[in-house]
C-alpha cells in the first residue's frame, strides 16, 4: 500500500498481538494529539510521536520486547514530514459533541459577560506563557459552546470539563472554530480597549512554520 493510499484512512497496527488503529495523516489527529506534538516538538522521536498518536504510554513502548511492535515506524509515520497548516482548514457547519449536533454561532461577538471575561483570562494566560495558538483553541470552543451543549447558562467550570471532551475530537473540527472565536475576540479587544495588537494568532508551532515556509517556497517556484 502506498503512502498516498493511506491518507484519509486510519492505519491498522498490532502491538503485543492486540490490533488498533492510528492516524495516517495530519488531518486525522485529534486536537489533543496535535497539541501534544506541537508542544513536544523539541524532544520528539519516532517512539514518542507514536506514543502520542496511539495513546500508549511512552515508557511502556520503550520497554517493549524487540518483536512487540508489529509495525515499521518509518512506514506509518511518513506523514509527519509532510506540510500541514491547520490555519488553512475550513470551518464545518456543525460539530457533534457527546452525540449532540451543535451549530456554532457565526457571530463571535454574541457571548455573555462571563464568557467574555473567562476567554479574556485564558488569552492572557496564553500570552503570559508565550503559548502556541493551538493550545488555546479548545478553550475558546468550550467557552463559546458550553451553553449550547448543556442547554444551560454559561458555567466556567463546566466549560473546562467540556474542553477535556473536545480534546478528543478531530483537529479539523475544533481548530478552525477556535481560531474563528479567538479572531473575533482579539479584534474586539483591539478595537474597543485601545491596546496594541495581540500576537497570539501568529504564535505558530514549528510544524506550521515549516508548512508556511514550504507553501511560500512553492508559490515562489510557481511564479
């Protein structure tokens, strides 16, 4: 099976005789997996990457018998070196959360005071920590959608519980909506609070930066 045939299909693997499936492309990762890869880029090796996408403890993998992993890591992790920028993903019309189909609001300005202040605190935390954009998109989605998911008023503690669930969902669903909500919030802050532009939306992971450079290089070559 070629690398291209594997794209858009989860890859079957066998570990200690137990069958499982792992992502075969960047856009098959969960948002949680993408965050883990992004924040651990400086210490990634094949086994740690495999641990992140398979959910198998890294220490356990390190101590597997030599024949305990019935896969060729080079063959199943080929996609890691391919360009991928989640900022280019399109927003879906709906997101299914815990079996419930949610249609996110198309106006990021429609939120309660509590939602605004809680998102503000999360953005400030990210700014102070010089955090990557990908680490906060699930916060934004959870804060905006918690009332819709629960059919209840906004509750900051429930929003963070919801975030835990969102981390298990595909990056293709969560990242675009998180960026949309954050973009709307930051635009509001810059227009209404007379402060310097926030740099959160330009804080890219190493993979995103590589993808951006690749795309720019491709455009230059085409011209």
